[in-house]
């Protein structure tokens, strides 16, 4: 099966560890992507930079990771997903995303240059608050600011996918409202069920239903602390979250958002993207229809991207 993984932090891992993409000590490298699926994979590559770093370092590191993204795609002849036509076919593909927009310092107009740089998915916050919205671990609990609302509208108009995985609950509902106005889907690229694991980074039932109503997708995160309240989890727990969301909304609104290289390997429920085929086989053994399993593997995310990208 062709695969889509909606989130990894491999670019950041390569930056801070000075690793190569061909083969490295991280969970994702070129060799691993080649092996994980016979038909290929679309891997979202997130740019993450800690908002605790000095602003000049944040800006420099973001620029370095953007350049690294383009260097990797050129070196290995990997298809960049920039427009909906790029979704056609198989093989290895990548999509550039942003996790937290602290380096923008509230400058909405920067979205134009970031789009030109290839960014096609973004979350307004990581954990702390910023000028655009409250973050899930921030003090305010607030939703979108005026600048955040303007940024969300501009993202929908330009064809950039909105990710709510790290935003406050209020911010989630603000983006859901804007998505309804534009009749566009949005996603939680790497969030699980809050009913099964009470971490505030996960989505409650009402949110999962709203995400589905908008035609979006929740990408199952492999971080053990987002899978189980005691932070101990394996493939069985991944299956539980998939089954729960499928029962709640239907299988059309579930995908993978593994968070590889954004979490310590010892806190990942699976070793890497090669385990996704094992999960899909388990679902088939549980009598999930093949078309539903194909949806979870890739088609659900591809559907969303086809409705958002130009």
C-alpha cells in the first residue's frame, strides 16, 4: 500500500545532530522510506524550532531547514508535493510543513514567502502561546488573535493545509469555524483520542466529530504518552485509537501522523515507518474492509490535500 505520514521532525533531528538523509541514527532516512512501502510514501517533513531559542537563531534555523528540505529532494530526486497534481503516482514524496510560527513574530505577510519556499501545511503554535493563538501548554487558553484569524484566512486562500495538533481547544474551534466558511478541510496531523488517553494534546470526541464533519483527518501519533495515560504503549494501543476514532466518525477521517524523530525512540510505540504495514495488516485481520484500510494508509490524507492544494 502507498502510505502517508502526516508528521515527523526529521529535519530538526538532522539539523541538531548533523545527520545525513541517506542513512542516519534517526527513525527516518532515505533507506527506511525506500523499504517501508513497495508503492512508496508521502512523508510530511515538519520544520520545528524551539520558541525558547533567541529569535535570530530561530530564524536562521528555519531557513537552514527549508534549504535542507530542498537539498534533500534534489539530491535524492524526491518529488515535492506543491500542488494537487503532485499527489498523482507513487514513489517517495515529501511535503514541507511548519510546526509553530514563533519565528514570524506575528508578521502575517511572511506566509507569502513561506509558500514560495514550498510550505503547504502549518500549525500556528507549538506548545506555548504566540502572536497568532494560544498554544496547548500556554497560559492564556485563548483562541485565534486578530492576526491569527487573518493568517488562517490567508492560508485557506493560498492553499495551505491548517494543522490544529498543538493549538488550544478554543483555537481548534476558531479554525473549525473558518474552515466552515471556506468549505475546506483541516487536520490534526499528529493527535489521538482524548477519551482513550487524557493528554490535552489529544482531541475530545466533539473535536473529532467536527474534524470529520469538515472532511479532515486525525493522524495517529505514536508517542506513548499520547496513546496511554501511563505512557506505556505498543501496537495494540495504536490499534485501539484507530478503532475508537473509526467507530466514532468512520474510517474516512483517520490517518497516520507518527511524530517520528519528534519523540525519544524509547517513547515511540513502534520503531519507525516500517511498522505501519504491520498495523495495516492487523486492521485487515480485524476484518476492516480493504478500502477502509487503504484510506487510513494514505487515501484519507490524499483526499484532504486534493481539496486544499491548488
